[in-house]
């Protein structure tokens, strides 16, 4: 069963714009009067700030949500090297535990109308020796939105990812076409090809922007699925 008290944001790969979309989604929900919380359960690629590891994606999410959350609750597993999370955890002498993440999510869920949970990498990225991102979404029982980075290979990646999400038994609410390359050729044709083949709607088409990270004046995104 799925919960609309939260939504899980996954992507066709790493660096496809999950954080950008998640932050826009949070700001849209804020404008609609919803109380929002954000979670980046696992993050690889962090820097020390005041002697503590901090991941930029997690910090952006915290800044976009309108409820106050301490960093450790938002991002319980944070690793310095930008490598596969199960390998980063192994290097750090840790094991990523889904039960720990679920406990943190419960805290956030109780203080907000809706909690946005951003995955790491794509749908099948390993988190430990037996669990992957898909298992995390299942553990949290959240519906899913798929962010598709518009670049060469996006049709294949989106179709495979969507089928895997559907096969998991979770609800795939829709997908987002995200412009990550300035001059991606045949952009409209690629979007049309994905639209034709996926059984769920395209919720948004987000154009490429040079400095999108700090742009808080962008239009609202589609929340008709809520």
C-alpha cells in the first residue's frame, strides 16, 4: 500500500536532476499551504562543515522544506566519497540499515503534511549487501515519481526504470522530463517517444537552466497527483 503523506523521488541515473525537481516540488507544496519535510536518506559525496559531513543535495532539500528538521534526521547516512553508497558505507565501516531510515522518516512524517524523500542514484543502486533503492521505497511504502534526465539513452533508461518500479508493486505517479543538457538534439521527439511508451503521465517538462540551483522564482510544478 502507498501513502500520500509522502512521495519517493527516483531517477533514471545519478545527476539527472532529482534534487532540482524535489526542491521545486517542495516550494510548490509550500505555496499551496502544505507543511513539508524533506529527506535524503543516503548521500555519497559530502564535505566537512564545522567538523561534520554535509551533502549539498541534503542541504538544498532542508532549505526548500518549510518545517524545521535537524540534518541527521534528513540525512542519516552521509559519506564523503562520491561513489556507490554501499561501497562508501563499507569504507566508513558502516552498514546502511533500512529500519534506521524508516525511523527517521516516521519522525518527519509526523511533523509535516507531506514528506519528499529523494533516493540516491537510480532505482537499483545497492545500499548494502542485500537491499537497493527499490527496497528502501518499498520499506517506506511510498508512491514514486521518476525523474528522467534528457540525454542520450534516456528513452531506454526511462522505460527500464518505470517497468522496474511498476513491477515492485509501488504506485508510479508519473515522470518528469528534466533538461540536463543545453543543446540536447531531438529533445521534443525523445519526450514524445517516452510519453508514447509509458503508462503514466508526464507531470512536468523542466527546461535546461544554467543557474537553476539558486533560482527560487521558477514556476510551480504539477501536484495534481496529490
